[in-house]
């Protein structure tokens, strides 16, 4: 029975969007500096004074060493920033950040000499030599002065980020708590991929994200600039790339697009360099290139005119590998790209390149024969290697997605591993540099039901089983923000934050989880989570519309003594829950309840008395097969298990989000599942739901069969009607196909068998023609 005490209308409370705002403005005084005499030697003496005690501060990433001292230091209008002969740029950056954060316009003096007073000053200095990582820095905060030292400009940038956090998170703005910090990163490559091709983002937004990366000590912006849906970089030699390739006609007839001029790109690159962030451009090849082919059709295998794509997915129009003019085009493009981006790496993509066109292209087949290649995979390796030789000849290095391993890895290439950890592990064992970006932890376009804050924090870039000698080849990792479904800045912010902050700490401080116990791991995450809470008001003041930390609510069912119970699980331990069962009344959720009837379940989560997320809704279905153990002929995919063997009889109905955890997927295989109802029962109907979304390779079954039996030995076929036939177009919309079958069988039924024939290879009209199709099925409802 449901606890009916404390009933009230659902939901009881409304959204409270108000958050604590930091007071971040200090009116600068008109008082002028009046430096006193002093020697810089005093700075060196004070720096090596004994530390008083260790301390906890809310810095993210967590520094390597933090020790509390006597203090604090109070910023005011007379505070000066002092630089030495090599640190003026860093001093000016600190000046601009303090003005932006606190409204104080401090004087900058230097270079340091004996006539300088260090009283009421921030000293920005360069250490001699390179002791440790180039981004290593040290900070000393005392009452008279603050010192920041590093051996490189990037190290000084990291120290500036720590100083900003120290004064921004203080209850008294402009007061820097007295700490000594010695810090350096665990991984050298700490990045964010920002896809500006599927949706275009302004220069202002790109700069905002560079600022945020620097604030959290990330050092790479991986700028995804070309795609099927838009070419975003100006190339002088090929003006049609932006005249045509930068614009697509949307399904409603509107024109969408944009591109970055060379001047804008130079501006972004310089802005990033000042903050110690490297911008790595990505120019996709040989696949994901339809926007370029729309501008210059001769780059394709067919030479036919195509349009810039206005949909999402993988498309078969790719650069022709048998056409030498394609390589001339790409070398010309990359020459202009290298003039704009001084980065060591140029990213060439290399992922998701369907071989359909190459398989049917005489020029590509001739290239395979002439080069003595085995197949189209080796042709892709030839393509990548040829581009790599050009980049190497120009002093650059190639990095690409892990598909560049297929057919043989080019000699000096680095690999960005996205299809799990194994490809990265394999590349590292071959002594190639690796950046990890597995979909399991690093894809921020995935919802919180797949990758929440804690899951990101649990990431270890070092693959399990990798020998110690090869760990040096794991440079670090990136979180990827693909923007198919991210049309504006607000959605972008909510997808990236706060999850990027978790990755920032993982990559800077290093994963705690490699050899630690589960209890230690949980303690580290809780410490991080506690520190994160003070960052939200600062993010809000920075104009970041951050999202949630976890999916607020997960609903599961379980079977106990042949009865099915509904369990509502909060996404965070601190959340409280209220639920409704279709009667408009709210019940405080305390424990699992019995599923006794079909109804709509609505749940609301609260964090500190404020609503956390939206109302969660799911249909609960009570039926004869509920909780009955199925048996499978073919195993469902581990990526889409729908809760395991009971996923098709758990009483929970999947939604249009096929990643909601309720759809069971079969890749390239038929579905055959048998359900034992436990005892003979009168059955009048059976309902099934199938999912169709060709863009994601999810197709309706070719045929569906249903058999029933009283004893599990003799089976009778039941006619099933479902949408059949070869689709004539490329449906782009997601849809759920409901199938209800009337069962006219004179005897009670105990066993039911559902068979669904997989579509097989995707058809010729499909952009991924030849790839295996998926079957997605949800609840088998027996009435």
C-alpha cells in the first residue's frame, strides 16, 4: 500500500532559480601608490619560511601541495603588480583579470630591481631552469605581498588561475587567503573539443570558453572547423568553401551557417596563447567532408553536385582517394591552416569514413591496385599517410581519431581514442602518442543518464593493463562537445558545465582511482563535490548557464517473491524525492513500492529545498509477463541492455530518447526471446514497441513473428502486423512503432516466443550503406 500520510498536490513547490550571487565589484580608490623601500631579497627569504599548517581550499583542480600561512593579503587600489624582465605579458594578463573580476585597475611596474618595494605588491617572476613540468608554478601569499613564480608563461597562466580562484571564492572579495601552493599537472594534454560545424558559435563564445578552460587549468581547445554540415574556416585559395560550404538550407527552408575569417581566427589564437591555451584545428578527412564537396564536386568520387547536409549522421560522400587533385586541394587548405595555427598538432579527423564510394570508384580501385593495397581500409591508411608526410615536411604532427589505426597506422601519427580505451592502448603499445576521449566518460553531448559528473570524475586516462613503460605515450584526454543538438550558448553551457570541471581535476591532479580502494575513491569524489559547490555562484557571475550534476531521478523495478517493486533512485545522495501515481497527489518517497496497476509515475527531486531538474515521468505497465524471466537466443548489446534480462518485462516504457536505459538493442543480429509466464494463463493480446531512427542505424525488423505454447514443446504461430517493406527515403525523425497483436487461442498459454528479423546491412540509399543495422525493442506487454 502507498503511504498516504502528508499528502498534498503535486508538485508541492515551484522552481527557485535564485542563487547566491558573489559581490565581485570593489570601487577602486583614487589613492595613488606610495611604494616604500625594500629589497627583493626579502621576498626570497620569506618564501622559504616554515609553513604553518596544511589547509583545505576550494581550488579546482586540487593543487599538488597547499599549506596555510599567516595572512591574508588584501588587494586595494594601491596594490601593484611587479614583473621581471621576462614576465611582463603574464603581469598584464593578471592586471586585466583582476580588473574584470574585481573592478580594480592596478598599476604594473617592472622590471624588478633593488629600488622596488614588495610591500602591497603581487610579484610575477620567472624561475631559473625548468625544474619539473613546464606548467609547474608556485604561489606564496603573505600579508605584505603575494609572489607567483614559474619557469614558463604557461606555468604563470596556471598560477594566475589559482590566484583568481583564491580571491573569487573568498567571502570577502579582494582578500587572498594566506597559502603557499606548489603545483604541477599529471597530464600534459588537457582539452575540450568544441564542434562549431554542426552549430556555429560566435568568436565571443569561443573566447569565453578559452577563458573558462584557462580558469580550470585546461590547456587545449580542439576546434572542430569542418563537417558535412558546414565549413567554418576562410581559405583564400578556395572561396567557395565559405561561399557555399559554410551555409546549409534547413528543413524549414531557412539558411543557416557562418564562418570565421582569418583575422578572427588569428584573434582567437592570440587570445588563447596569452592564457596558455593551445588551439588545435581539425580539418576532417577523408570523411565528414560533404560541405567541401558541395562547394567543389570534383573532390568526390562521382563529381555530382550535392548539398551541404542539413541532418545528422554519417554520410557516404567522402574525398576521392584515387584523385590526385584531392591531395592538391588538401595540401593547399592545410598550408593556409598552418599559417593561422602555430600548434604542434593538426587534427585531420579520419573517423567514420564509409567506404561505399571507394568500393564503386574506378579511380580508387586503380589506386588500390597501383599501390599494392589489400582493401579500402589500407586505402584510408595510404590517404592518411600521404597527408602526414606533407604535415611532417612542414614541421607539424598529425593527430586523428582511432580509425586511422585501421589498415596500418602512419609512422608518426598520434591517436585520439574515442571508441573505448583499447584503441588508445594499442597505439601506446606501438609507441604512438595518445589522447583519450572514450564515449564512456568523455562525450558531453551524451545525457546525464549516460555520463554524469561522478562518472567523468571516475575516468582514468591510463588504460587498464597498459605496461608502465608505455604510460608515457598517454598524453592526457579531452572531453568532446559535439553540437548536433546544441543550437545555442545556453544549451552549450549546460552540457559542458559542471562536467568539464571534473575532467579538469582528473587530468591535472591525476586519477586517484588507479590503485585506490573504492572507499578512497568515493572520499576523493566527495571532497571534489564539496569544493565544486562554491564554484557555482562564480560561474553564474561569469555568465555560465551550467547544468545539473546528475540525472535527478532513475526509476528501476525488481522482483521479490514473484512481485514487482518500483524503486526510485536519487541522482545525488542529498536529494529528497516526492512522487505521484496519476492522482495529482504527492507522496514523500521513502522506500520501493509494489507495482499493482498501470499508471503514470511522476517524480520531483529537491536539492536544499529547491527543485532539482524537471518533473520525471514514466509509464508503469502492469501485465501478465511482468517480472517473468525471459531466455534469449542471441545476446543483446552491452551498450543497450535495458536493465538486463528482465528489461523487456520490467514494467517500464521507453521514450523517444533511445539512450534512456529502457531500450534493448541488437546489433546485426535477430531477436529471439522466450517468456515463461509461470503457469497457464488466458492471454488475449500482446503489445511490443520497436524503435526506428535510420540516422542512428536503428531500423525496423524485416519481419516479426510470434509463437505461443502451452507446454514449451508444441508452438503455434500468431499472425503479426508491423510496418514492412523497403523504405524509399531516408527517414530522419525518431519514431516508436507500436504493435498490438490479438491472440485467439482456445487454451491457456504459458510460453510466448517473439522473433524479430534484423534488417541486415543498411541499404544503398543509406549514408552508411553496408553497415549492420540495429533492432531496438522495449516492453513485451502480455494481457
